[in-house]
C-alpha cells in the first residue's frame, strides 16, 4: 500500500505515525512539510479527501493560528501554505483516505 505523510521528525506523534506506517509495510513517501510545504490547493485536496475542514487541520496552539479565528477556509489554507508550522501534524494519506495522526493510532483507520 502506498502512503504519504506530512512529517516533522522533531514531533513524537509524527514519528509514531511513521513507525505505524512502516510496521504495516506501507510504501511511504515522507514529506518534511516544514522544508517542503504543500500548496494551499494540495492541502485543500487532502482535507477534502479526509472529510476534514481546513480549520480541523490548523495547529491551534500556534500564536499565528489565533489571528485566523474569523478567517474563511481559503485564508486558512493560504496561511498554512505560507507558514507550514500552522499545519497540524502528521497528516497521512493512503488510498483509503486521509487522517490527522493525533493520536497516531488514527492512522490504523486508513491502513
């Protein structure tokens, strides 16, 4: 099974999700999203595939997220693409869907 993970190697939850994918034998494409940020369009596609809103994927603990409290989806996506620290991690895609791997065990639902 192919899988893609928007990954931050410094994040324990992201490392745990990646380990679950590897244990399942997935052919994983790892994208360190802080180095290679996804576009707003790619984020929109991923969230739509997962039945998530852009706001679901917003890392609300970040100070910059607070300024997006009244922003529409397009503004949230643009902010995430411009400042990828705003993306809640890890974001995992397989042919079965897309999930935010918090908790990491959520990845099992798309394996």
